C-alpha cells in the first residue's frame, strides 16, 4: 500500500468511528433543557444590565456637559 492509500484508509476508519459514536448520544432530558433555558435567561438578563449601564454612563456624560 502506498502512503496516500494508508492515509485515506485511516481517515475513513476515523470517520466511521466518529459517526458511530455520535449515533450513541442520548436525547437531552428535562434537567438539561431546564439548564439551557436558565442559561439563555441569564445571558439575556446580562445583556439588558449592560444596556442599562451604558444608558447610565451616557446620561452621566450628558450631565457633565
């Protein structure tokens, strides 16, 4: 076998292994869905807090003028 053939065979075997492992993944349960929902809510709240902080800073800069 040539070097290229060995490389292709190894890459193909690795792809099959990865495809097989990804098929074994369990569906997410209610706790994982709740956790994701909490993460999203926390992220949105953080963004809103940042916006409010920016508005406060802008108002302070305007008050100094």
